[in-house]
């Protein structure tokens, strides 16, 4: 991914950088940063499979054992972030970061595979808002006089998916005898929760010039998150018209993500 190839080498390479003594990053300093954030979660948030009996398409009076599976895939999104950093000592700081309203598209697939059967049903769940609040302890390894300040941090995160997100898994078109769509019926519901997890980051602050308070910031964060998902679908209709039994699924999403930030900041002290 192009964003990864730019940010990670930049932050890591700067870790050994030294610079002229233009400005200080001392205990008691504050930095406030704002900018753009790109969230890239694991593509396959969950997948499961089981074995059920369905009607044999070649003999309606018989049933056959098939594999039933479903999967939820997530897309990525660009949104915004804001954070504040306080230097509790030279080289050490605490940071509170908030990434707001990443609208992640979700696709849901159900499939059935067996003898004489290989069918799938697919639909998009649209997008849902994801917010991440993180708290870090950061270490700045270079001298405090440097105007280029790389850092690494580790901490905890709270990942929250919009609690109002409750919508159909599939939408079925109802057609009349002429084949015209006369209604749409919602079938199934999906709901997401929230979670706590760990997080880590590598980043860099670069001041705009000698004694400047304004700075450029870039960082890459890894976020461990496992919010709960609940899915309920009744009578999933496959492309051949076969209806399979109801699905009731409740588990944690594998929503580990990379978040890449680019922004500007302002440094000050009291």
C-alpha cells in the first residue's frame, strides 16, 4: 500500500536522526496535533463454517449434507484525528489520541457447498462509523534540542462502533407475476459493539524552522481491537431458490488495524 510505504520508512529512518539545536522539547511542554487518519483494518473480520442438511436439488424428497459458511469483510477509510501530548520528563511524554468517524464498508457473504451444490448469497451492509480513543506513553530517543523528534509509544485503545448501527443483512426484492419489483423486505439484522485492546505507534515531529512552535507530524499506529458482532438471518435464499436454516451468530470481530496519521501540531508550555 502506498501510504504504508511512505510513512513507515519515514518514521523509522528518522529514529537515528540528529539535528542542530534549533528548539527544545522539554519536560512541561504540550503538543496539540490535528490532521488526516487512514484506517486499514483486517480485510476478513470474521468467517465461520458449519455443516447442515438441505434439500437435494436433484431429488426434492432427499436431503444432503453441505458446508454452510458466512464471512464479513471490511474496507478502509480516511477520516480525521486530534491528539494532545504532554512531556512529563525530557524524552518521555503521555499522549491521548482520538480518531473519529471512520466509515468502514462491510460486505457479508453466505455460501453453501456440497454434492451438486455450490451457491452463494452476497450483500453490502453499507458503512458504519468506527471511533478509536488511544492513550500512549511515548519515548523520544534523540536530544531535546533537536528540531526533528522521532518517537515510539505503547498504550491502550477503546474501539467503539456506532451503537445505533442495526440494519438488514440482506434485502430481498418482492416481485409480482410480471417480474416487477413491488416491495423490498429486510431479512436479518446485524449489530456491533465495542472493545478494549492494546496499541503501539511509531512517529515523528518535525518543526517548521528555528524556534518554531508549529510542526509537521506523521505516525503509524497498530490497533488491537475485537468488538462484538451479532448477526441473525432467517431463511437465507440462495441463487437457486433453496432456503437454508436460520443463522444466529455472536462472536468477536478480528478488527486489528493499521492507522496512518498525517497532520500539523503546535507546541507550547506554561
